[in-house]
């Protein structure tokens, strides 16, 4: 079993082969994750409770990083060597709730890399139902190592740079 930096389970042997769509899929410029709305996601009226959209988007960001190789494999090893004890934290988030989702809806969480800077990445996330945007968010995640913001390691930077360019985003010049 592979472990993430905290020593917790990241990916079990054979998990990707047995459940290839569990973590969604990489798309040009980012990632797509399909999920279903369950009773537990809704309020008393059957509409998704607003805070649960944050959970859906966190799953999208986490699985995007997982498929890029951040929690295991060579990319993880390179990032850990450059920045021991690393992790991402949400620095800022701007949300627009446009339309509600309801119980049993099948939703798609789309995560696009829009901007890569020294220690942060700006992600454009949307929760969609059949292509219609229900919630949109701009999320800036910061790369932190040993309790401080740090420059994103080169291997991880290269993986997200390609997506930022593919999605029409911007890339800060390297210093």
C-alpha cells in the first residue's frame, strides 16, 4: 500500500486498475470528477446544502492532484525531496451559487488550472449538471512546507504549468 506524506493510505495496490474512474479523469487543462448527490448531501428540502459544494470541490482538487501523481510515485518523491512535509492549503476562495442541485442529480466537478505562481496555483472550479454550471469558484491554493509558504517544486510546477497553458490561463515567469 502506498502512503502519503503523513503516513496515511494514498492508493492501495491495484486500486487504479480495479476502479479506473474512481478519481475522475484528466482533461485538457485540468480534471473532471463525476459524483451523485445523496440524501446526506441535502437539506430538509432535498436541495444540496451550500457547504457540501465545498466538499465536492475539495474532492475534485484532491483527485486532480492524485492523478497528477502528487500523493504517490515519482512526482511525490521529487516534491518531498525539495520541500519536506509539504501540503496544499486553501488561501482564498470566491464562490458564486447560481442554481441548486437536488438529490439523485449526477454532477460533474471540473477543475481547471488557471494560474501558476511561485507558491500558489489558481484553480477555476465549477459544479455542473449536464453541462449547466450550478456553482463556480476561484480557488487559490498555496504550497506549504514546514509551516511556511514555499515555491512549488519544479516537478509539480511542470505538471500544473501544462494544464494552465492548456486552459488558457497564465503562468508567472520563473525567477
